[in-house]
């Protein structure tokens, strides 16, 4: 299933959270769909745009570890839902704070 952020019910109250602040409504909706098994593949521009702080990054890593995320697709490549994906993703998740 494709998670469509544009049709999410929280879109009308969408706000742009600072990178270090957890609590992005659409990201939370995505993680709930992943936890329910409705979303298994995440398509994003860059991994550092998916998880913009350590809390968000930890949530994605947790779902990867539970095998709820099969793959994450970016223009840079595909990360399969394996132990290697967690090792590769973690530094990218935190790199946004450094920019």
C-alpha cells in the first residue's frame, strides 16, 4: 500500500517542525500505518528528510528491526529491511542536524 501524505487527515493542520523537534503529524501517521502492517515500503527523497531527529530515526530503526519495513527507496538507492539497512540508515538520520 502506498501511504499518501497528501490525503492524510492531518494535512490540514500540517506544520513544519524544527529538525530537532519530534512530533510531525504526517510522520506519525506513516509510522502507525507501518506498525499495522499496511505500509512496508517507504519512498522518500533522502533518508535524512525522513527521520530528522534521533527520536524519529529510532522509530524507523525499531520498525526495521521488527521487519515491518521491507525497504526504503531513495534516488540514491534501496535499503532493504536488514541489519545492514539499520547500520546504513542511522548516520543518515542524524546528519540533518549537522547542516
